[in-house]
């Protein structure tokens, strides 16, 4: 892996991080992207966790970022458990597949444990995260309302047996609920980029709509 410095993001980094997020996700999941708008929202949201907002820096340039927010699990008796989610996890395209995302995750996992968290739930391409210790949410009985177990929903227990097998329903931060129109309007504040259709968008559609059924 290249020699990077990992540190907490500061307010002066916000625009640069939004720019790199836009570059990392542009045309990946859909023509254009809205992940940079999500980062913008998270920076100002009450569920944002600044201690777990990390950047990877190379020669003074930010080339990667992971940003965390609060989430929760609620069981069938209405007991609530505070947990984490992260995303976007962004690395500039020219530095991808060089271990930068892995390094950001490893350091953020260590910090999360120090802060007392024991569980992370995310949505993503399983191929990118199973090697980091994430497993299907079905295996630990974590689902969405209606007993839905999305293929893209994964869980990492930062502490062994943090989840005890009871059914948990996952609730992410309201920060993730925004309109496509708002994201489109925000994108106008950035340099124009061409929107294109790519094969990765079809892959994203398939794994983001798939469910696990016994």
C-alpha cells in the first residue's frame, strides 16, 4: 500500500471530501451520483460522528474518506440498541484497489470499539466487504420492516456475539432520506461532468434489489 496519513476530517476539508466523493461515485451506481450530497448532509446532521470521519492523505492531498453516522436496532419487544453505519466510503479512482479503503476501515473499526460500539450495519456490494468481516444480515437475524433481508445489507460484530440471535429491525439515520431533486440541485455547485450509462449500474441494480429468502 502507498504511504498515506490517516487522520480525522476537519471542517476545512469538507469541500475537498465532497469533491473526491463525487469523483469516486460518478456514474458508478447511476448516471451521475448523489453521494457527495449525502456527505454534505451528514456533515451537518445530528447523527454524524466526527470522531469516525476519517480521511486518507497523500502528500497533502485527500484521496480517501469514510464517514460514519448513528443507527439503531429495535427488537420485537421494542428494546433499542445503538449501533453504527458508514458510507460513503470513497477513494479517488486512480488510487482504488491499493488498500486505502481497507486502511480507513481498519482504523475506524478500532476507534469505534474504543468509543463503545459493538455493531455496524451497512448496505453495499458484498464482494467489497466480506473480506472485512461483514456477513449477511440474515445470519444474525437483522432485517428491515416486513421481515425483509436485503442481499446488500451486511453486519459486522465488533465484539464477539454482540447480537444474541433475537430478531432485530434496522433503522438508519433520517439523513439518508433526501430527494433526487435536492441532490441534483446541489450538484450544480460543482464543475459539470458527463452522465453516462455503465455496466456497473446494472450490477448495482441487481444486488440492491435482491433479497435473501430461505
